[in-house]
C-alpha cells in the first residue's frame, strides 16, 4: 500500500533538508551574502554628497537617486518568493547577486556615459532594486525548505544579522575609501566583493547542472515544476496567515521608517553631534541582538515551550518593546539618551527575525517565499513616504516615532490574537491542526 501523497511530500522535504555541517556552511555563506547585499545597497547613500558635488545635483535630484532604489525593490518581492519556491532560493540568490554585483561595479562607468548623469544613475538604482528585491523572499523560501524547524530561528537571525554588518562595513570602509580614493572606489569595492562571493558559491556549493537548467527554464519562460498543489484558497482563508502578513508588514514599515529617518533626526536635533556615533552604535548593538534572539528562540522551543508561544514572545520584544524606545526618542533632548533609545529600538527589532519571519516558514514552508514577498512588497515605500509627509506637515519628530509605535502595535496585536504556528499549506485531510 502506497503512502498518501502528502506524507510522501513530507518525507521528500525532510530528505531535502541540510545536514548539520551543510547548514553551518550555508548559514555562513548566506550571512556574507546578506552583508554584501547591504554593502551594495548603502553604497549610493555613502557617496551621494560627493557625487552631487561632481555632477551638480541639488537636494531634490539627490533624493530622486536615493529613492529610485525602492521603486524597483518593491516590484520583485512576490516574483522572488515565487521563483524561490519553484526553482530553489539559492539559485535565485546567486543569479540576482551576479547581476547586481556587476551593475554596482559598473556604476562609475555608467555615471560618465553621456551627459545625463541623473538619468543613468536613477536607471542603475532601479535595476539594482529590482534585482535585490528577490533576495529575502528567496532566502525565506530556501531556509523554510532546507533548515530543520528547531534551528530555523537561529539560522534566520544569524543570516539576517548580515544586514546590520553590511551597513557597518560600507559605513566604515566606504567612508575611508571615499576620502582616500574617491567615490568610484566604493562602488568597485562592494561590487567586486559581491562577484567574488558569487564565484565561491558557484564553484563550491551549487550543482552546475541544476543552475544551468534553472537558467534555461527562466530563459524559455516554461513552468519550472509541476503545477503547485498548495491549496491557495484555503490558505488565504486562515486568520493565522493574514495575521502573519499584517505583522510582517508592520515590522517592515517600522524598520524602514527608522532606517531612513534616524540620521536626519540626529542631524537636525543634535547638529553638533558626531555622525559616526549615531550611524554606527545602533547597528553594532543590532548584530549581537539578532544572534541572541535566534539562540533564545530555538533554546526555548527545545526546552518544551510551544512554538507559537515563543514566536509571540519574540514579537512582543521586536514590535512592542522596540516601539516603546522609539516613542522615547521623540521626547528627549539628551544626545546620549537618544543614542541609547535608538540602539535599543533597532536592536530589539531584530527579534522579528525569530518571530514573524520564521512564523511564515512554520505556516507554509512550501510557499514561504511567496508569502514573504506578499508581506514585504510596498512597505518600504509607504512607510518612508508617510514618515516624510508627517515631518513636512507638522515639523515634529515626535509624530514620526508615534507612527512607528502605532504601526508596530497594530501588527503585534493582530499577531497575538490570531497568530498560529501549525502548518496550513497541506490539503485538508492531512493538516496538523
């Protein structure tokens, strides 16, 4: 007697999971990949002032260049998750990294092609945004399929710490290169390192035949697998799925509001403060906080605490407590306290990696990348723009941090009430509910 199809798929999924040594190698590799993703992402902000001087950009034109990344970034979230679910997240990541690394390295050349410097830079940043938009949805898909449930939180938190590390690397090394060798060297640095990482992954970690097959499938536009057996209609009827989407959306909005506006807040509120303090300290705090949150989450589950209980605890820290410190930012006149509050808020937000980001993988590992893309798509643009509108309309920074608190607690409340951790992407007859 043959086992039911869903049990067969479960067995196949377990066989596809990485062994402990494989998981360690891939975790380190993806941590470096996330670091390089952010190195390339923040290269333009680091170089904007120098480039504006060279090309005669005003503040409005510089703002167009900076925001153009998000124009592309929000368009490929769902595509990245879908491709990751279908052909494998590692292949999507490698293909996109090879392209965004090449464009980043070629940016100085593109900037000097013709006289339309602004147009060429906007075009290149939109392209990089399009290519980087697939990364985190594909990463979510990959980890949901290859990492054991008991290790997902620590693995995702470790890989996610690369975003803070990459911001630090470009902020420190990029600033030095900017002073010593000019803004072109910063692009060469981040793009070149990305291409070296791509060569390593291609040579040592991926099956060449599978990669070539994936390329051929994408080029021909053919189905990459049999039609999905995920019960989509049933999936989106689940309150737990919508709770995950709302919570992830709120965490992304809160993060990007702080990421985008904190430097301006410090410059305007404390004009005589040293920039390296508020640009470096919060991200130094965020790296160990992210690693600790993943360790704590997996440890609590291994001690017998319910998965959903742990996920909700992580969200209380990542959305609830972090929003308290964000509120404090708007009501302090002390630079030292402001740095402490900002560091605490940014650091605690990394607990979302062990909460909602992993919960999406708990609910639907077969389509986690797609769901992550659905959650994340427009949040970066909407949150940042709304924050800017409030600053312009009220002239008060307190209202911006109030916005962070409201968005965070709406997502937290929804997740605390409706969040679940049982898998829901199986057919009704075989659900573990």
